[in-house]
C-alpha cells in the first residue's frame, strides 16, 4: 500500500531495523533509535543498487517521491542516478562534506588541547585510512547508519575490532560537531552496534608437559638471547614486546626488580616485575653476552641498534617442535591457570599479568600494589617450574 504523511510520522521504533515500502522501489528505513531514512532500490545494467534520498522529517514523503521520480526518469534515459549524485558532490563547494567537517572537528579538538600532538596525528591517520576513502566526499546530511555501518564492518571483517570501536567514536564526534554547526540534526552512529572483541585463544601446553619444554629450551642450540628470553617469559609472564625491548637500566639486581616503563606496557602504566632467583640468573647470564649494549635481548646482527626480531622466540618454539602447541603468550595463560588452581589470590595474579581495569583512576593506580605478595608468589612459581617431576 502507499504510505501517507500521517502514517510515516506515526511509525514506531522496533528492536531491529525495519522498512516500510511506498512502492516502485521507494521505502523508508526505521532504526531502533527513531531515525528514518528514505531509500530507493533500482536496477542498472543488471545490478541491484540503492540510492539514498534523505532523512525524515527533513525530507518529507512528498520530497522523497519527487526524488524517486527524477531517479526513474534518469533510469529511463539510461543514466545511473547514483552517478549523477556523485557528480553533484564533486561540483559542490565541499564545505559540508564529511572530510571537511572532520577537519574542523579535528582542528577544534587539537586547539582546545584535548589531545597531544601525537594522539591527534593518530586520529587523523585512522580517519584517512579507514573512513575518508568511503564517505569523505559525501555531504553530511546524506549520511545515515546504512552508509556508515559498512565502513565499520570492513574493520571488523579484518579482525580490527578495537580500531572499529575507536573509528566509530571518532565518527560520532564528527557528527556531534556537525550538529553544533547546524549542518545535521542527528547522530546516526547511535544506531550502530560495533562487534565485540573476542580474545584470541593462545595455544599453550599443559603443566605436565612443561618439564619437556624447559629441557628442550635449555639443551637445544639456541641463541643465548632467545633461550633466556623464553625462560624469562615462563618465569615472569610478560608479553613478547615487554621482554624484547627490555633495557639494562630497567633491571635492579640488588632489589631483584624489573621496572617496565609506561610506553611499553599495553595499559600504558609502569609495571613492576619481582624477579625470582631463577629469573635473575637468566638476566645475569645475559649480562656476559649483551651487557655492553642497551638492549638486553640485543640483535645478533645489529646489537647496538635493535633487539632480536619480534618472532625470534616464537620461531624457536617452532624449531623445538611446539608449533600449534605453544606460544610465548601461552606462557601467561599456563601460569595464570596453574596459580589460580593452586589457590593463589587472583588479585595478585592479575596484577602480575598487568591486567588493569581501564577505568582505574590514574591517581589511584599503584604500580607496587601487592609487591610483597607477588614476590613470594613468583618465587614459589619458579621453584615449582624447576622442580616438576
């Protein structure tokens, strides 16, 4: 049936997006947040296409029908209406194109010192790489959730769920800026749900298999940095890059303490790692090999400039026969599982793993929290690892 202005105005929202048809390809998309978008389905050269005609109520039913009629006339002439729309965008001043508004938003935020210069650069780079190529030249008032969602889906499909979330937040900020300028009246990103991040299931051996792995690491002909790196991963639960970029000034041999600086931690907070006697012995062994260089795990080829490669430890596990069975990150899961099963306080374990709550107020963050308890736990763990029967 044909829609009426009264019927369109009275349409209620539902839990999911639904559409109401006006006939001949014209329909209205109704989103859970109440936004309503006019669309026209048509075929051109054998391909199914959809044309955005505006947002209700700015674009009324009568307006939508008029635009749809013009599009059908173009089709009858063998002209693709989508191409006409794109041509008009190129000819327009571009002042209210998405990228233009994004630039104004970005400049304002940077000027208000909301971001550091480095952060501001990262934000613009993410928009340039993931957004502008798809909707940068579109007028802001023609963009709705149906146009924005595919942009975000591309990131999710590539496994970049964290970047997807950040890009959505940035697009939302741009629309809020456009609202303040009077360019648009609503923010369509509120109708879009990002995909949740699913943690990777890092492969790891069982605790009973650990003695064989330790024996293989210690007896196989591995580079000293690789051998010690793998043992330190097992004894301290740190991530590959936290180990790989370690420098000698981070190790306090007298206090048996390793201080990992903010810029190398995933949560961007300094982290204290108590070192067991066994872990300390690994660092002391390496002093005779790389003590003259800055990096503890200095590269064999360029020791004065860089640490060993990102995959040095992982590839060593492959050579030892553990491909598909064990990863460097898997050492964290193995230790966490065992310590929890043996009754150690989960707060101490999580702190050692540097699993911090993102919402923790910076002023209350305590890098030395549970240090006494963690020191005992880490020594217990090292004694256990080296005395498995």
